[in-house]
C-alpha cells in the first residue's frame, strides 16, 4: 500500500478486517469514503457507533434489540406457547420474512463446534431450558441449520428437554421449492427420500 | 430487512451505499460490526472520520496527502523535470509500486466523459498547464487509462501543451507480461501490432 498517506492506509487496514473483504476491495471502499462528503462519512461512522451503543440482547429470547425486550417478545399477538430455536438473528429474520411462524424465538448465538472450541456453555442453552421450565411451552421447534453442527446442537437440546412436558420438532429438510431432482446433491436427495410423508 | 432493530437497519443502509456492496453483503458487514468489540468498532468509525479530517489534495500535484504537499512532491530526490499525468490516486499508487518511475505526478481526478457531464473544468487541467509554464519541465508522460475517455483526455492535454517547449509521451499499450496472444482481445492485439517497435 505504498503511496497512500497513513490515515488512508489505516482505513484500508480497518476495512480489510471485514469478513470477505480483501485489500483490493478495502481500497475501493476507502476511495469511496475519500470522495464522499464529510456529512455522508460522518453518517456512516455514527451509524457504526450507534449500533454498538444501542443494540443489546433481548432479555427473553436473546435476539438483537434496542430495548430490554425485542419487538417480537413484546408483541402480545404472538403465540407464547411455541418457541422456535435458531442459531443466530439472521435465521430469525429469515423465518420472520417467510411470514409462516407466529410464535416466539430463542437465539442460541452459535452452534456446537468442538473444532472451534464452541461448547454448550458458549450457547444460550441454559436460558432456553429455564424459559421452558418457567412458561407454559407446548412445542419447541428446532430450527438450527441442517449442518453437522446444527444437527448435533438439535440433538443436545432434545436431550436437555427429555422428560419435560413439551413436544420437540425439527424443521423439514428436502428438495427446495423450484429445485430440480436432477441437480440436487446426494445428501439432500437422501433426506428427501428418508423423511417422506404420507399423502 | 424486517426483524432488525432500527439502528441495525440504518447501518445496513449506510453500508449498502458502498459501490459493489449489495444488501446481502451489507448485512454480513453489519453482523460483523454487531459481534465485534466496542473498541474495534470505535477504531473503524474513528479511522473513517480521521481520513475526512486529515486528507487533503497536495497543493502541487493533487495527490491525496495529509500535509499541504505530498510525500512525493516533498522528496528532493525525485526528478522534477518529468511529470506523469494520471487519472486518480490509485493509478499513481500503481505506478509507484512498479518502482519504475522517479519523476513527479499530476492527478487529474477524473477523465473527460461528456456522457457523465465531466468536462475539462472538472479536471485539474488548468493547474497542470500552470505547473508546466512555471517549472523547467522536460517531459510530460500521459498515463491516463487506455479507454475512450482516457485517450480523449490525453489528446486534450496534448492540445493544451501545443507550442510549449516540452516532450509529450504516452505510456505503451500492448500484450501484458505473462499474457498469451491466443487469449488477448482484438483491440489489444491491434494496438500491439500498430505500435510495434524496432529491435
């Protein structure tokens, strides 16, 4: 990065810390900031600081929120007897955007991954078990990803809730809508056959 | 972006303003900021503001710099009788990083582009002509890009310096090192034949 003044080099370095952003892209982003107005740059810097200042974890479901409790947990129209367990806020948003679920959520903020040193204590598991014990929860939907880690996490939650008076379900895996059997990978094809249901 | 608290939506919106950054990537970057430490987020925000506060145009060559004059213009070891004209600071950095040029630069901050409303007055052309008139400049190397706009800009500079006691040269176009004639586009091939030189 020779030729760039120190503040520009520092900005490129900071921007390179983003996942998936290499030095070339970071340089392009830094150039944009250089040529953008002071007001627009200040708005970006301020939005970064605002998020760190204002965003907390919902005290009930650990979704990201401004207040003590998130919009969903504070919505009295939601079905409070169903909890959908997800890995992260992005999964929650994906389910919300489908418009197909009217219950509550619980965000684990990760999945079991021994290779990465992520054990049960790194996830919001204790809080999930406590929620179910303290409330009239009829069903727990396990909506972690269909990955090895997502599956092992779902298995652990099932074990932790053994003996409790609650139905545990897992979201369906199979051929996505619009998918073509000819192009689907072998594992997905296997699951589609394995989890076939009655007509 | 339903499901995200307002400060997060605002951050995603701000990040989407970057060129080449769509909503999905902006969301990924926002997520990174959410999970990064307050200190790291503050460092990023501060580096953005620092660049707007400290970076100015060099009063001699219009390169980006902290002081009134850039490192290159302030370097007495440079050849002051050659000026290399470039479109932008990135071109300057590219030439510097090749280590093949020891003269001075002049950054136009753009190229002629009537379609985009960029005329001669939008570029640092007047300042270039004044520099050449006021200093003992032996050669002006035109290093704008080999694009339609870069070529027309080079032509205009040549016209503006007509009659002045200075040699005007253009960087070479042709097959890049490591390139293969089989895969080079027709226009580059044409230029490589057209500008052939004696062995």
